[in-house]
């Protein structure tokens, strides 16, 4: 049993104990509720700690959606008010936060945190109190294994499947261009490791030989021993099952070791258009691949407006918009669509509505299985000339993939 699985069991036991004391919060609201009262939405977000880069991007997405929807009259005439609290990237703190949001702040709705590690315990709190729980991140296998009726992962597919598009790309290449060997460096995290393992299993089935695999604890500060072992084996492909800081470390270590694989894929970290180049150097991003569900230039429902409003609020360029912000924004889109369609904004209506039909968002059209798993697919992105570009599948491509990966830039 892994460290995180033990944590999952302790979360469940701890939450159950709290519920015995706390009882159930009331979530009854008829129709759209009192139009004179704001629609209070609570969310726990990692503003500090290991997930703070992505957590702050989630916060920006929530805030931008609230500002946008309030400018057009709110939800069923009610202005949206966000109650966002910091969980410090801590599984225990995230439980406390949602308990307080529901029982003390009496929020009407709850939005999810960042990462599978936090979404698992947070979703259990929401389910117990009958709150629809839309999460912009945290779609590892353990989340869906809970079979929660009120949970919805607002991305195109479960995160463990986000690497499928990379596998499909590799296998679409001429045989003589496909990798023959691969190495895997995986963070012991319920998002990162399963995603990398899914890629490994699919590639091994296709004949790609694994020459090295290492799962490292989340508290690992020095990845040089892992990356040195990879470099010594000279694999064609390096797959990083990463979050943020370890993704940066992997790249910096490979640059220092002067080992440049033909293919380099990272599950997270490399998908941050600003934090990634700031941490590894923009010249060292070229050719690295990562999955994404939103990208600059997307024509999905509301995406041009989202891009315009984001740049107006936060500055930068369209290419610098973090997809975690887009995912958080899409959570709000879905809620607004349910209200517009049903003329109601209570938790029961939201849950029942999302289990039926397809819902347009800036991430594309979303629909969900009974356990909250989305039914779509991701896009493969690649760093080219300082920007993240969609390169596969070809139907959504804005550039040709660079194969093999160019040398490190320094």
C-alpha cells in the first residue's frame, strides 16, 4: 500500500468521525433562491504550498468567471460572491476548509481545489452534505473509484487518460521514428504516477522497452540521482509523471547532465505557459510535450471571450494563460448553463442536470459518467519557439510536431 493510499484511508475515517458530530448542513433552495441575496460559492484553493502555482491559476479562473457573470446580471438575478480559502496544499486542511465553508459560512455551492491529493477528501465532504462538487483538477483514478454521485471532473477526460494522446501520437509516427526504449520518473502522487503508468503500460504493449522506472516520494528535494540513472541508460523517451516543482527539477537536471532524449513528456508543470519557462529557462523548453485541455486560439464555446477578458484582467498574452485558469472558468460556465436551462440553482438540480446531456465549455463539449468521469479526450501540446502549441491530433493542431526533440538551449 502506498503512502497516499494510507492517507486516503485516514481521510475517510477522519471525515466520518467529524460527520457524526457535525450532522448535515441544509442545502435546500427553491428555484433560484432569494434574488436579493448573493449566490455564495465556496472553494478551497492552494494559494501556498507545493501546488500554489496551479492553485493561484485556479483562483484567477474562478474570479474571472465571477466577474464576467456578475457583469451580465449574475445567476438568475443573484450576484455571485466567492468565498475562497487557502488549504496550503494540505489534505487535512482542505477537509477543514470545506467543513467550515458548508457549516459555518453556509455557502450555497462548492467548487473544487487543485490536485487529486486534495480533491479526494474534499469530494467526500461535499458528498456527505449533498453538495454538487465540480472540480477543475484532481481526476486521478482514486477519485472516480469513490463512485460519488455528486462529483464531476471538469476536464475532457480523466487525468490518467490525458497521456493517451501522447501514446497515440508516438504510434502514429513511422516505425523507424518511434522510440525503442523509455524511462519513467514518477512522483508518488495520485495524479502523476497513474498517468505515467498508463503511458508505460500502453507503450510496453506496443513494444517500447522500459529501461528504467523510479517512483519518488513527494518530499524528495534532489532528483539528480533519479535523472542521472536515466541519463546513464540513454533512453529514446523520458516520461515524467510530474506536478510542478519536480517537473522543473527534472528538466534542470537533464540539462546539467547534458542528456537530451528524443522525446520528453511531462504530465504537469510543462503545461504552465509562464511558470515553466521562468523556472527552467525558455531556451530549455523547446520540444517538450505535455497534455492540455485548453489552448490559445481555441474556438470552443466562450473561449475567445475568456481569452479577451483574462488578458484584460491579468495582462500577458493568450499563450501565457494557464490552462488551470481555463478549467476553473469552465466550472463556472457549467453552473451558469444549468441555471439558464432549468431556472434553478440548487445542488440537487445541478447534480441531476449534469448526469444528462452534453454541456458546452471553453474546454469543449463535456459529459460525464455516473461516477463523474468525463467522456472526451485531451490535446497534445509542445513547446516550440517559446510557446505552447497544440500539435496532435491534427484536427486541432496549430503546428507540426518537432521530432526528435531539439537540443537543450543552455
